C-alpha cells in the first residue's frame, strides 16, 4: 500500500516561516525588556531606599517629572557601562550594584533623618553616627528585599535581547558620555527641575536624582537681583526703636510636647506649673512643619526667622552649610548690647552645632561636652549661674529641656502624663528662678514637634483631634505646636492669646512685642502675619486668615514665590533687603 506523500510531511517553506515568526516574537519580547528593566530598577531603588512600598510604587504617577529624570540618569549610566563591557550581564549587574549601594546609603539616612543620601552630605554618616544608630533589623530587611529584587532583575537579563554594538573606540565614547552625564546631572538638571531653588526631598525627587544632584549644591543657586528684592520690600514700614526696658530674654525649646489636657479629661493635671504660667502669659499656636530627625532645621527657623522649607543649600541645615555672613537672633540682640548664650544638651559636633550657633551670633556656647550630661537640672543650674554672674548685663539665653520621648504606645495617656509631670517640674523651677530675679525678663517656650501618641497617632484620632480623612487639614493639626510667652514685669503688647503664626515668625513677633530693633526682613515676616494674615507656610499648604491653600493654588504660589526670594536674598551674599546688613551680621 502506497502512503500519500503529504502524510507527516511539512513543506520546508512553511517550517522556515514558522521558525522565523517564533524567533521574531522572542526578539520582540527581548527588546521590550530593555524598556521594562530601567523602569523597574528605578521603582526598586525607591522601595529599597525609602522602605516605603506604596509611595514608591506610586512614584512614577505622583511625580512623573522627577521619575523621568531618575530614569534618564539610570539609562545613561547603564549605556556607558554597556559600551565599556559589551556584555549585558556585566554592565547591568554593575549598574545594579551601584544603584543598590546608593539605595542602602539612602535607607540608612532615611531611617535616621527622614531623607535620602546626597553626595554633598556624606559627612553626616560620621557626624550622626548613622551606621551605629541604625538597628540591625533595617539592614536585614534591606538585604532580603535586595536579594529578591536582584533575582528578578537577573531573570529579566536572561531573557533580554543580546545587542552587539561593535564599537571600535568604546573607551573614548564612554568617557565622552560620562562627561556629558556629569554636566547633565550637576548643572542642567538643577536648572530644568528647579531643584536649585527648592529643598531636596527624596520622596518627591527620587533617590537617584537626589544623589546625583548633590555634588555642587552652592554653585547652582540663582540669588535674586536687587530690583526683584526691592519690589517685595516696597512700602515696608521698618522703624528704629528706643525702648525704655530691655529685658533679659530666655528661649526654651520643649521637645515632643503637646498639652494633653486640652484633648482629654484627666483626673490630675500633669502641667500645673505650665498652666500657671499660661494664665499669666500669652498662649499662641505655631506651625512646626520644619521638624526633621537629627537636624537643626527647627532651631534655624527660630533663630534666623526664616522658613527652612526653602533653605537653598540642602534639606538639612547644618553648621557647615550655613553661610558665614548669616543673620540670627544672637547677632541681632548683640547689636542691642546683649550678651548671648546658647546652652544645649547636644554635642557640639552634632550637625556642626557649635559652628551653627557661632554664625547666628552666640558668644558663649555651652554644649553637652561642658554639661557632662543632658540632665535638665544641669541646664537650670547653668541658667542660674549665667544670670547671677551677669547682674548688670542684658542677656539672651537659648536652651532646651531634653525629657520627652519621640513616641508613646500602650497606656498612652498615663505614660505621657508621667513624662509631662517631670517636664512641668523643671518649668516650675525655671519660673521660680526668674521670679526671684528682679531684672525684667521675658521667657519664650515653644514646642519642637508633637509626639507620636499611639500606633500611627491613633490617640489623636480617638479623641477627635484629627478625623479619618487625610489631607492638609490633618497635616496642619499634626503640625500645630504651642508657644507660651511670659514676663515678670507686666509687659503688654500686640500679641494676644490664641493667635497663630509660623514658627519662623516667632522671633520677629517676639522682638516687636518687646519693642527691640530688628532687621528689615523681620518686619516683612511680621507684616505677613499681622497685615496679610498668613500664619503658616510649607511645601504642602499656606494658612491665611484661617483658610488653608494647597500648593496648587495661585494664592499659595504667589506668597511662596515672594518668601523664596526673601530667604535666598538674606542667606546670600548681597542681602539687598537690608539697608544696613553689617549691623545684623554676627561679628
């Protein structure tokens, strides 16, 4: 029996066509992976560097503009490595290694400072002892996730199409591309993204952009011109004052403080002394959005009278990135013949703290090294000695009481109340010291930030202080701090109970209340509050006449544009805003 030729036979032309189609399909997917790979790598770096899954996954959508620049920098660096090695395995795994090391550095700094790693800021690893202060659990989680990510990335590399570039002069081409990469990341990117005029924020800008944009932080700052500055100053009423009484001034920072008695009923008041002062003094509210872990941002706002959100050099204020010719509350009061003292329970090397106080006009700086311990009793003893040793001089003393913890869980009310009792005891002792002194004195208490009460601040929700809906309303409440101003000579003035102000307005409002001379830009921030009704401003919202304006509104943009100009001018070399800048600069 003769079988038909067609049985079990496939035409050669059909077989070739089928094989070629399968090959083309594989190549298409392999080439597509070259697009998917860098997109996935940038997201993985964000997850590793921040330790925040949801915000990292949303990064391409919430901040597409900055995501695109992160992507460009990763692709560019990968291309240079691919040209040099001509091997996808070697090139991409070197790229993975570089970016994962950056992510690890960012994860360590993010854990300790709430921000990422910048090349200009590498010294904080030693200053803040970041490696030692980061718990082992952070490293373990990082490396476990990194291992999973590397397996995924190498699986993609396996299926990626293998390119054969065949470049004859690969070294000069790679060097040329590297030089362009440096120029792009250091000079062009800050201009295009406008990062030179904003505070760096790794959550918004991305880890790779944050890291690459940090080598030359000072060179790209575009300080405002005289015409632009004077247009803002036009019509400002700055006046010379000659007050009859120049009191001693004592600033006291209360860390992680909230008056819990205003939120819930307690059997016993843990703040007896505080509320006694509250009855005699002026009680105000402040916006304290500047608080960062292990940074001088908040102290910078209080002492310089400038909002640190638009500090043009880095996200964190430190002594070594604060300009030499700075103006601070110490130097302002020096010009009025005050002796200026800083008594802090922190190390002088912490964020170059000693240099920070010197540049802001403090003549005597007593730090943890001199105090021997951060016991509040040491602080009070130094204040007493300073007052008794200088009975005829006018003094400005800046200090803080280090008692409270960052967060409280479990039996929140009782645990926090116990620490409040200890704090209140020292407040009472300080008031007693001032009451026994016949010299007119003004004491200013201000809170550094609200403590975390309960898991994810559940206490504030349970008592109805904040609602379930997240947004700028909730942010403003969690950023709200307290200011208490008290004096022992029956001083009255323009400040009234329950007024709101940004923390950066505190010193301008205080000096105006006392009747002391102050620089012109203090008048600007004072009028911002008293005339325009602007009492808070940060990167999310602006508060004006009890209405919050989000960053997308024209009201927000117009005010922030002005504030940004004033901040950069006062911190810059020209200081066009001041008619006599040398009077206020620290000697």
